[in-house]
């Protein structure tokens, strides 16, 4: 009979070790998941900061574009006014140079947006 009593104790000890091992593995997995969550939260915060920064840059560039469009419209209206008065403000060469400069400015503005 002593052998029968020893056997359940050995089985119980194996079950305990198995349970301890399973709990240890579960703890390690939970720890890795926790570390991953912390890392992802930090990355998320950094990305939100970058989004805010880019939105600020976009707003600034849109303001610059609006200012330039208003200036272009003002110059255009002024040129129309001079033409309607019969006075030519610019020579033919100056007109061509102005058109080229306007195209260059528009290209630069578009490349930054």
C-alpha cells in the first residue's frame, strides 16, 4: 500500500510542475504583449505629433498659395485696367518674361503642395 500512496504524490508533483510551467509561459507571453502595447502607444503618439506638424505645414503652404493667387489676380486686374486705357505697361519682351515667371511660380507652388 505505501506504493499506491507514493504514486498519487508523484502525479500531483508532476501536475504542479506542469501547471507552474504553463503559468510561467503565460506570464512571459503577457509580459511580451504588454511591452508591445507600450511600444505601439509610443509610436502612435509620435505619429500623431507628425500629423500635427504636417497639418501645420499644409496650412502654412495653403496660406502662401492663397496670398500668391490674390497677388496674381491683383496684377492681372491692373494689367487689364492698363490695357483698357490703351496704355501698354509692358513691352512684348517684358510680357513674355512675366508669363514665364508666372509659370515658374505656379510650378513651384504646385511642387510644394
